[in-house]
C-alpha cells in the first residue's frame, strides 16, 4: 500500500498517538493492511510527520487488542486469525450477545424496533444484491445499534462486545477468506430476521435461541 498517497487520514482531536491508532485500526479492519503483512513504521511516521515513538505506542496498543503481532525484533505485522481462534470468538460472542439481548429486550422502544426493522431490511437488500462487503457492514451496524441500549446498564459488556466483533469483522471482511460466501450470509440473514421478530414479540426464550444459533461459526474450508 502507498502510504504517502493515502487521500485522507481520520484525525481524532486527542493525541497524535490516538490518531495513528485509529488510522491503523481502521485500515486493518478494512483490510487495507492484509493479514501477515509487515507494517512500515517509518512510512506511518512520515505520513503523520512524527517520530516513530507514537507509531510504536499505537502498535503496542493494537497488539494488546489482538490486531497486531510484534516480534522480538520489534517488527510489527497484522495478525492472521486462525479458524480455531475465530471459532472461539464466535462461541464467546454467542454467550455475551445472548446476555446483551436479554438486557436490551425490555429497554428497546417502538422507535428502536422500527430502526431495527429498517436496518434488517437494508441487510436483506445487500444480500439480494450479493454485495458481501456491504452486507457485513450492515450486519455490524445492526449489532452495534442494539448494543447501544447497553449504555448505562452494562457498559463493560457493551465495550467487550464491540471490541470482539471488530476482530471478527476484520477476518470476515478479508478478500482472502473463503469462510464468508452467499451461503453463510444467507444463514446470517435468516437469523437476523428471526432476531428482529423476537424483539418485536418480546420473546426472550426465542431470542436467546436464535442469537446462540447466529453465532455458530461458518464451517472451516477444506482444501483438497
């Protein structure tokens, strides 16, 4: 990737380290920096017109979150997530999201249900258009919108869910992954319709079952 020709850099009005962190994280999740690719600290430092110190600080933070691996020689590389790790993340997400929806179902109001229906319809539109990238983005938006209702009742759960789904999105958005295809997004679409219906009916038991089914990971790719 040509760092110097990057058209825009997302700037956050905090610290330069924070700005570099956000830029790198967005680039990794969006697969502009592909898994197993070395991150050029010097190029990033030049782009932000800073020393390498804030770049390294941002990379250490990303390493603690599981997005980057730093070798003993201080070389940084975008982490590649194995199927085993992805399966484990899905298992954890199922339990956490089940707890979240149980807390949310009594808080979501008429406007929230209307918004959930609208966003689910947007997902279905992208599914029918076979646009996997936009479908994944819409899927993420639905979850994030629902988890917004956790604010004030379980902020820790909200934070953990949002952190975990970003790592899952990084893997699922990769153009090199064969896990996500029209078959797997069709299954996701069906589960999201069920989730929206269960929320509308205020059916906690049905919602718990569907959410757990939704977070069953796609089957591994078998190479002949």
